[in-house]
């Protein structure tokens, strides 16, 4: 089983910043990238709420417009499907994907290599495409090979 941990540590009024870690064969954490989500809420508002903490299996979704867009954008990977979080309470179609601000997410974790803070005190990530290109094969290949991949989301 492959385990990745999203540890959220920056909490703005509209955004949540995190770090994504993979667990290597010796059980140690390896930093992969930063993440950005919408803000945490007790009651979900569609397109404006971070997903709940918990453990979610990742699968590849090969249907829908986002997959078609990423298939063209990331042909060199090769792109095998969207990294899709399973059974997220009160959410549908949650993916790990590219974007820079909470406006680029409707509840999905975005990946990036560099974090930033706006003038309003909200979080952003930069170099999202580069982070996705580096992360995607590490998760998609084991899923394609039939291995279970899980994402644990924790608040620090």
C-alpha cells in the first residue's frame, strides 16, 4: 500500500495551506509538494469548503472533461486518469489537480511547489504544473498496477 499524508497547517479565512508527504519504504516521510484548499467549515458550502480530515483511497477517473483536458496537457506523463479521492463525505469528484488560488478549487486539493501569502493574508501556491508532473507518476503508477493508494488528511 502507498500512503501519502496531507498535513494542513495554514488556515486563512478563504484558504487552507498544507504539505503533502509520501511515506517511503523505511516509514519516513518524504516531502512532495504544498497543497491549497478552500477554507475549513463546519457546514459545507458547495465550492467553498475544504474536504474533511480522514483517509481516502485514490483511484484514477478516466471520464469527464477534466480528464480530457489533462490528457492533452500532460501527454508526456502519460496521463492515465484524474487522481480521484473516494468516498469523501458530502463531496463528489474530488481530485488532486493544478491551480494557484482557492478560486481554482471547488473543494479539491491543489498542488504546488511554492507557497505564498496574498496581501489579504490568504494562501496561494505557485509552480502547480511542475508539482503535478512530479507527483502524478508516484501515485498513478501504483494505482495502475493494482496497488492501493491512500491519502490521509490531517489538520496540524
